[in-house]
């Protein structure tokens, strides 16, 4: 039985949309990117969307547009994808790592409060694995900071009825092929701040003023636009977002039903006041279970897995740049040693889920 770690949900309507864009002859700076911006901004319930070439690009442009640079500190979790950190480093700002909640793996607001200093200018919270951060408490402890919502993994999620992407100064979604919807490569900045949106639009387009001449550059910028083929695919995918989210929730429910009775594994925790947008299904192995042995046994059984997330503060280049070390973030380090992402995508069937769970049970028994 073939089991894929992840797989985009593509159909003929997606193919038709991309072919129509290709045949139009307008492959960049066209109406499709603008339409995709409207659709994603609508899901986030904000006024502006800025389509970019990747989620990484989006986070970077937000940091730059906020004017966060050398001398400024930015609070950021270590339990996240490396793009969250790199967006800060690109601008010469200093990342200050904060620990996470042991249940949801999102940033611990108390740590934001404890780690801030007079140099702290911004904080980045991550809606990790599609679970929204504790935005009410973050808003309380960071009300005077520029707050960035890294919602790259969480399109369609909501906190206390409000969609992710609507919190803080700006948010950013990613549309890599393993995400809830895909454009191949691509991302979207979302914000209610018109001036911030305009700066991001300029920055993604070589620093051109939005309505200025093509060869007039108002500021140093980048080539981080989204092309029309990607946008066409995104528009098509957005039409089925609600279906995709329901499919993913159903797969997660199958896993939880089959795993929740075992004492050697902990299923994902979802707070009562959030709507989860399932990006991946990450379990936590009990203390004493050898994760390396489990991973190897699953691989031998044809089951792919992924370790989310090796702590960023322990990455070699980060240690060298920032002098970080083990023991700084005890919750992050403990969780990172014991979490494991199982195969997860829209069309994972019941028999496949059962096959993964059976293989996991055998692997743990041998570990």
C-alpha cells in the first residue's frame, strides 16, 4: 500500500484554470493575482491581500515594511519553520526566542511578557500546525509591539470566531504543495493597514511605486511577485477551500479515534475556543519511547514520517550567529524531541490511516 507524506488535491478545474491563464498571454502582473488577493483577504476578513512568491517572502516583506531592522529585537518561537526566523535575520534585527505552550505548541504569551526588553519592537506568533495562537493574551501582553501573525500553516483557522490573519499588524499565508491549498509556490500578506499593504506591494515589485512609471523606483525592493499561473491555480483552489478543510478534519478525526486509547502517544490538542485548520497531524510520543527507532521501523514498513520541528535555536548557523544553546527553552526542547508528523493529506483513506496506525503500534512496541 502506497502512503504519501503529503499530496496536493488537484483536479481538472485546476488544470483548466492554469491553461486559461497560460493561453491568455498575460503571465505576470495581471488580473488573476489581484482576484486571488481579494479571495484570500476575504477569508482572513481583512481589507488587503498582497500576493507574493512564497510565505517566506511574505514574512520578510512584513518585517521590512514595519521598519524592524538593526538594533531591534523581535520575539519569536523556536518551534516553527525556519522562515519565521530568517525573515527577522534578513533585516538585521535580533531574534529573541520564546518558549511555547506544552499543549498547543503555540507561543506562550507569558514568555513574550518575560522576554521583552526596551529593544523589543515586534513579536511574531505562529499558528503552528493550523492551531491558532492565544491571540487574546498575546494582544494583552504585546499591545505596544508590532505583532506579526505567521499563519502560513493555518488558512481557514479561527480564534474565538475571528479568522487568523486578522490579528496583529499583518499576517502571512503560504501555499506550498503540502498546505491546505496550493499555488505550487506562493504566499499572501494580509492586513487591514493600507499603508503597510502599499509598502509591501512596492517592496515585492522592485521598489516601484504602485502607480508610478515602470522604471521609477521609490525604494530598494525585491522581485517577489506572484505570477498569473500560480494565481490562477490559487483562485481555483480557493473555490474548494471549505471542502479541503472538511476533508483534512475528517482524516485527523480518523487518526484521533484510533490513537486516543494508547498511553504511548498523545494526539494533538485543540482548544475549545478555536477552529483548527489541519496542516499536519503531529503526535507526541511518551517519555522513554525511542523516536529514532520508531521512525526507522516505520520507514522499513513504507510509512514516511517527518520530525516537526527541530528547535531553531539549536540549528548550527543560529548557534554560531546568536550564541544560543541547549536548556534555553525547556518546553520547546522536550516537545521537539518527542513529536512526529504522520502521513496526512486530503485524500488519505480509512484503510491507509489504519495501516499507518498499525505500523506505528508495531514500531513503538519494538522501540
